[in-house]
C-alpha cells in the first residue's frame, strides 16, 4: 500500500511457492498514504519525504477524533475492498496546497494533536485492510498468518507494530526498501520468477541488505591524505570505537558495503552511547535536523528479547529497522536516549553473521558498560543523500561537527 501508482493504492496477494496470486486490488485516489502525506505537508514538512517526522510527533498528541472532527475522514470498506474518503480524493487533485481536511484545523488544534489524528486513522483503517486481506485469503483456501508488507505506507514503523500485534498475525516481514526504491528489486524478481521452470525461492531470500559499494583501506587512506585529515590506523578498530563510545564520543562510522533502502544499519551511521536522552536535541542541532522520534537502538541479537516486548528472533523486520516495539519497563533506564515518549523503540537487531564488525563494536561496548546497545542514526549531511564515498564521509564528519570519524580501519578526530 502506498499513496498511489499504476492506478492502484494497494493490492493483496497470496504467496504460493514462487508465485504471487492476486486476491484483490485497492483502487487509486483515496489512500491513507495520501491522507498522511497531507498532514506532512500541512505542518510544513516535505511530502513523500518527511512522513517519519509525523510518526514521531504523533506520540505527543492525544485528541478525541470525534471532537476534532476527523473520525469519518477515511474508512476502509470491507465489501468493496477499498478506502473511501471524498476529502482525500478531492485533495489528490491539488497536492501543492493545504489539504481540505487538516488544513482548516491548523489554527484550532496543535500540530501534535493533528499528527496523532493522522497516525490513529492510518493505523485503524489499515488494520481493517490487513484483517480483510487475511479473511479473503482464508475464504479462498489460504490459511496465512505471516504477512509481507511493501509500499511507502509501510515505512510507518508504528503501523507495522500494530499489524504484528493483531491476533491473526504470527509474523510480519517488511521489504527493507519498502518505497519506490524497492521497485527495481521487485521488477527483477518478477521477471526471474516469470521464467518457466523456476521453482526455488533461494534467489529472493534476503540474508542482509549490505548491497552497495565499498572501499578498500588503501582508497580510504588516499582520501584522508588528500584532504589533510590526521588519522591513526588500528588492526582492532572495533575495540577502539567502543572505547570512544563509552567515553561519550559521537562517532561517524564508514565501513564495508553501503546499505540498500532508507535505513542506515551501521555501515553508514552516526553512532553514540544510548545513555543521555538529551543527545537527541543537541545532535539534531549539530546535524541541522528536525526530528521528533529518538534515534534507533542497535542491539545484539542475543539479548534483543530482553529489551523489547513480544520480540522473537525470527522477526527479521527488526533487522532492517522497519518496526517498533514496546520497551520493557525495567530496561528503559538503561537506554533512555533511544526510547520514545510512548515507550517504544525502533530497533536494529545486529547479527554476527551479517555484520561481524558492527556486532563486535557493540559487543566490546557492552564489556565496558554492561549495555549491549548503541544509538544509531544515518550518516549524512542535512537534506543530502546518505554518504557513499570516503570523501562524502569526510565532508559529513567536518560539516556535522562529529567528535570522531571511524572510516575503515582508521580513526580520525579534529
């Protein structure tokens, strides 16, 4: 499900062996995605880019949808298998102006309450859509409890948590590049599985998403020398990074292959200790960002279930930072910098098998602090794409005013 594409807002399929069997389609122009992008734009953020800010902001609001006048804004109709909202459909004709549903309320209600309303509507009606999908599948003989999600609407990590919490749902998988950036992968797989005789699912199994370019230590050292950046090389650089994190340093990390999709997963990340809740404010100021959701916790796979309610090791959506969990009450005090005001966190589960270097950093950090968690946010210059090359990392380090740049086996500090 997304804001629209190819005449549709969504579709439901049954996955049977290597085939996708279409169960029903959701027609265009009345998507919850369009509704949600409306509040994003109305509050002064960039449509189709900053919706994640609304998800974080929503936790600070608490309006009554009937009192605010939005309870009937959008509804999912199980008979027609579609979302219905005349106001959203009308707004779709002119996405450049204020929406005709949130816009008139901007002077009457706080931005937090309006964000909350959008989030609740998205969750409430999308859950009906998912439950309808399960019901339709069951009526056609498919008794499924594992749900795969794709499309920009499922970039909403709180929504994905709600779907996992449905009693009919055993597990949720979110395609790591769930937005339009995933179309290339989907197109390739569709063509591959359209060939006769292809019976194995092995080509579509995702073991990790470190699919981008990487640079050798020689290339990195050449860039550092060219830019006159002082550095020191370490054979065991992970242990040194862990020490710096334990000392309270903010580290820009550039290592290995770049991540695919919208989340930084340790190789192009800014990392720090998770102890100081004020880090969100001052790091946002350093990076010139406006964020309402705390940065993510990267946590070792061995102990994730100790921190997050209902987490199980086969829930790989959390490997890619695509879902939130409630944090156990007795663990909140350990990692306050990565717990949101609504008691949730958006974790990245770090597995030794997929990122041994990042795993070792957190492991060494835990030996020093007894906490196997570090704070993780994307390593990029404000409003710029994620860093890719060593020169990008150096630019991000200098402009972001970070304490340390850990690049390959090198440590750099001003």
